[in-house]
C-alpha cells in the first residue's frame, strides 16, 4: 500500500489509481470538451510568445489537451526540458520551439493512447519547426529512472495538472529533484485543496480523472517538497477551480480547490527568508519580459530598478539560468537576521506582505 500524501490514512493501491487514470484519459475522454470541471482547463490567455507557439501545434494534439495552466517558464533557449505527463504532446511541441535546435524536450506519459497521438505528429512538427528535438517515452513519473532519465540531466521539469494524479507524490517530487541539474527549475501547474481529502474519494474514477480526488492539501505539499530537498517554493499564479457538475459538487463540494502554478529550484536554500543586505537588478534581457520579470506572485523586478532581496531569492536569481539577466550586489558574508517581510506562505500566499517584499 503506497502512501498518497503525507497525511495519515490516505492510502490506496497505486496500481488502481494508475489504471483509473489511464482508462479515463485513454478511453473515456475523447477531447477536452468532455471534462466536467475547470480543474483540467484554463481560461487564462497565454502570453503572446506562448500563443504564437501554440498556433504552430497540430490540431489533433491541441484537441486532446487536458492541462490546468501554462507551466512554461522563460529563458529556455538551449535547455533540456522534461514534461511529466506529456499526454498528446501539446506542451512538448511548444517547448520544442522555445528551446530551439540546440535544446531538447523529453515527454513522459503512462497512457499509450495519448503517446500514440504525440508520436504520430513528430515528423510533422519537425518539418514545421525546422529541427527535430522531441522524445516521447512511455513510463511513470514516480520512476523516471525506468524511463531512462539520468541523475542531474535536466535543466527544467514541467508538468501540467499531473502530479495530483499520482498515487505517490513524495516519490514523484524526489524523482524530479534527482533528475534536475544543480540550479535546475521545477515549474508546474496543478490542483491543490484547502484540506486533506478522504481516501475513499480515490475510488471514484471521475473525481480522480477530473484532478480533484488526488489534489494535495497545500500544507502537505509544502512538507513533501521540503523532504524532497526544497524548503522554499514560490506560487507564480493561482485561480479558483469551478465545479459545475451537480454530481461532482455533491461528492466533493465540501472542499475548495485552486489551480496554481508553482516554481521551485534545486538549490541549497534556507527554510526562512534571511537578510544578507543583497540587492538585485533586472537587466530587462529576457526577450518576452523587456519591462519586468515576475519571479512569483509577489516579486516583480522592474527593469533597472534595484530591489532588496532575501538570500533565497538572491540564489534563485544568481545560481540558476536566470543569472545572466540580473545584477546582484552583496553576498552572504554578513547576516542581518530575518528578512523584513510578512509571514507570506510560499504556496498559499496567505499572510502579510512587506512593501519591499521577499516572501
């Protein structure tokens, strides 16, 4: 019996959840129009560069997309990106354009029907983009080694409304941080709940397939992520999930669900925001963000404007692929205590917030 999350009692045979998910996405759903809630959909318009890339993706791939956000960070040229639960490959083919001919995109999914669609259009996209840099692999996100993903081999990991479908989220996150290179980034969208959900709900294939029954309680996500080696994750965006189906509302409407985009880095971060007197200045050099760069939902770096940051934020900017886009003043040679900010929760975003704002 594999643990679903960190809460006591929420256990279910992993094979039963996996088979339920494979059946729902491989056989029950014919297109995104068949979904019964907004959990696996998004009505937020993508940024212009993502919209332009989406316009180049094959229609069949687009029709069977079931994601809940746009988990594609900037500054990807030449990067190796891993898409967990890639499905028919929509985000893989968007990323293929963004990483360019020197980059590489690997998609992993456990549903053969979805992968068949993705692979059917590989040559079509390669001809359209002028380069072939995609690789689709059948496998489970809890065991990326079996899918042939080595240690520290990936610059960026994304997933789009997939982690909630896993029966072993702790193992998923551990695998992600195993395959990420030092300074690498996890950037993903998923569904979170405001409480721990009864395990019996995992027996309902619709609630599982609609990304609700397996949603992690936000505080448990924070704990699982910390055990995986990341004590500071940042929410980039969040929106409420709408349940319009009366039967689903009756079964699970007691909980509140949120779709969130979260970023986390493979860095030796601290569990609190500490003040070392460091200042960051954004150079404005990320093509799609000439005027400002949002690290998270409370860190907007305006081009050319100095901003006092905590040690963790400084590392996120200076020890990752974003380093060339920032000027950082100061180091950790002198400590000034806790960073002067309110107790904002990095996942839920709750709490006070200082005007200079770190987290």
